[in-house]
C-alpha cells in the first residue's frame, strides 16, 4: 500500500524534471504532498510539508520536453507506518521510467513500473509489482490533478499535482502478501503527488455582524469575518455582500488575494446606505468563495439590518 504512494512520488518527480531550464541535463525535483488511496488507507497522506519531501533527479531532453528517470536517480525515504499495521515500505523503479512535459499547457505524463516491498511487523515481507502506470496532471483519480505553470520551468518550480488510479493490483510475493497485504489493497485505489497543493478541500467559516439598528437615510457598518482551513491557505478568497432594495450598493465585493493562514481570520467592513423614510427589517446576504485545485468552497450567511425612522 505505502509502496504505491512512494511509487506515485517517483512519478511526480519525473514530471517536474521535464520543465527544467534550458541547458540542464540533470534536474533535481521535490514534492511536499503525497497521498495513497486504497480500501485500507483512504486518502492517506504519506508526505506532507511537515515530513521529509520526495526528491528525484531526472535526465531532461530540452528539445522535445521528454525525460527519463533511472532507478538510481529517484530518492524516497523508507516510509514507516503505524496504521493499518506497523511496518515499513520501500519502493524502487523496476526499470527506467519516462515521461513528457508540455510547457504550453503545464501538463505532465509519466510512465513507470514500480516494485514495492512492504515489511509488516510480525508477518514478514510482501513485494508487489504495480505494473505499468501512467500518472498525469489530467487525472481525476484518486484526487484531481492540476497542471503546473505553463512555462519552461513550470514543472520545476511551480505548484501542480498529478496521479493515477487503478481498479486492482496483481497478487504479490512473500509471506505477508496472501495473509495481509493483498487483501488490504485489493480493489480501487491510486496515488497522488503534488507541490504546493493540499489534497484536503478548502473549508470556510464566516460571521456577519450588523449594528443593532440604524437610522433611515444614514449608512450602516456591516462586518464580515472569514476564516479558512483545510486547503493550502494561499488561494484568493472573494467576499461579497448583497443588499436588497432600497439599500445600496446592491452588491459589493472584496478579494483577499493571498488567502488566510490556518487559524487566522480577516474582518471586511462594508458600508450600506439606507434610504430616507424607508424603515424596516432588511435581509443582507454575505458570500465567501474560494476556488483552487483541491476544490471549490462557497459559504453564505444571512443577517438582518434594522432600520428605524
């Protein structure tokens, strides 16, 4: 299971290598996220920004954008797992891997065959051959891919994500296979690798504060406080306030261009103009929207503005 993850990491590294600057032949690449998805390990994050990154060296042909990765040129630390069982996973390329990067679109493809050796405490080893895999930035499984920047160096330094899904894996060899590993990974799964993009969808929270009451014909100060969690906390957040007639403006928006860090919040102040001699209770609607490669989050909150004569 874990070996598949490592497997994905290797592929990812190869993809990025294709985007190295002109004149280079060996391109070093790093990735800070990796997900292994199997029935036993749903969306399990094996590599995060808090762990050691995935690294690989790729031989790049800068004329046509193709690249190769030799078995000795990819480096992924042995992964130590505690769940679903204690053990380690080691992944190696079965042979040279190859792929291509398209600088006009930012898309990567990578073809590789991996051997994963899983050492399960109390059971022994299980070695599984993943068979030929094609990882791509256009994948939708196990998590949606995302193209790297569409520039010559986009895959080397920019953010992007790629992966591959599968319906099943062939039985492995070793004492831990039939009793534990094979049943655990049997069925639909996949691997996902990225740089700078979190596999966790964004989540927004919001609070709308209005004054207790405001006099007709004057302006009211409405405060909208937003916070974000889950995603990479770098994608812009658009916050809008919609006002019904006769209030104005009917719609006003502000964009937090750099997003919000985990645990941080931001309060946006909106000025709402009321109409003379138009007392009553008016329903305002605030909307916060974030859209990045991990998903779209839209949150709406309503609040009542009391206007008196």
